[in-house]
């Protein structure tokens, strides 16, 4: 299976200015994902898709390929992942006659992904009956949906789903295993991506479980500080 890695890195971050190239422990944020892709043994190639000259320059300094500048209409807040992926696939097919059986989407805002994670995902994606594989983290304790979702009703807290009684799940050991998406690494077969009658991730999605610390996603200045602490205390 020929697999393309795509690092989507637009320049229009609002909550954290220039987020994708902000320094994290003296290294640009995007560099962590580039280095993970470089360590993968199963990616055939990977590219950075960006609309920013500054991001392009930093990516190339870390020896990542930036074969095009992403169009403005695919770089705003409403541009979906499918359109960004299709643009990259079509560019490589038309300009180089390169075709891929699957895409691994490597968001640069998750700095703790590894080459091994990418390869583990690709091995799962190679199964014939799998449309996609998405990294997820097991919900624990107070972060479990049976415990955490409440709504306000006339000044009182009511369960979001009254069918899941707290009396039934009064200990964390009684909670069923559930997972939440973390966006660290996603893989999708190209046939699914190109079929706009399907959900982007298809019908048959498999889970790649990763640990909570590896699933950190930088969306705020606070997230940056937390990641700095993890790096400086050897927790990653």
C-alpha cells in the first residue's frame, strides 16, 4: 500500500498567533511532526500543505517537502479536511503522476506523535475491511461521558442523558470503555476520500489507542505551557 503523509499547516491561527511555527522548547511546533514523519518506516513520502511563506520556510529548514502553496479558499476557517487532502492528492497525481492508496493526516498541533505511532496506524489501515484508522484516547474517571455531561435546567444540573444513571456507574471501575478522538494521527484510504457520498472516514473506522500525554493538542497559550512542562520534566 502506497501511503502519503500530509501535514496541514495553514497560517491563519487566531488563538495562538503563528502557532505552527511557535517555538516549543526551542524548536518550531511543526518540526516535531516533521521529525515523526521522517522516522516512519511505512510512509512512502510526506508533504506539508500550507498557504504561509513563513511556514514553508521553516518546514524546508527541517527538510520537509512543500510542493505547492495551498490556495486561499482552502486555507480559511471553513475549509474542510477532505478538500485539503483532495487538493494535495490531485496536485501530486497531475504534476508527478504519483498515486497513493491511503493518506495519513498529521496535524502539527500535536507535537508528541512518533514514527512508531504512524507505522502502527498504517499496519491497521492495511486491513482489507478497514476504511480509516483514527488515534483515540480512553476516557477515564471524571472525563468519562457518563460522568461529565450535564445540562442546566432552571438553575439545576441535570444529566445530559437521563438513561445513564450515576447510581449504575457510581465507581470508575464500573464505567464501560469509551474513547475520544484526539487528532494526533488519522489514516484514510484514498478510495474513501474520493467518494463524496461517504463520510470522510467511511463506515469502518478502527481505533489506534494512544496515551493521554502523547495526545496533547496545542490550541491555546496554556496548552503550550503544559507541553513545555512535559518536555522539560522528561514526561514525554
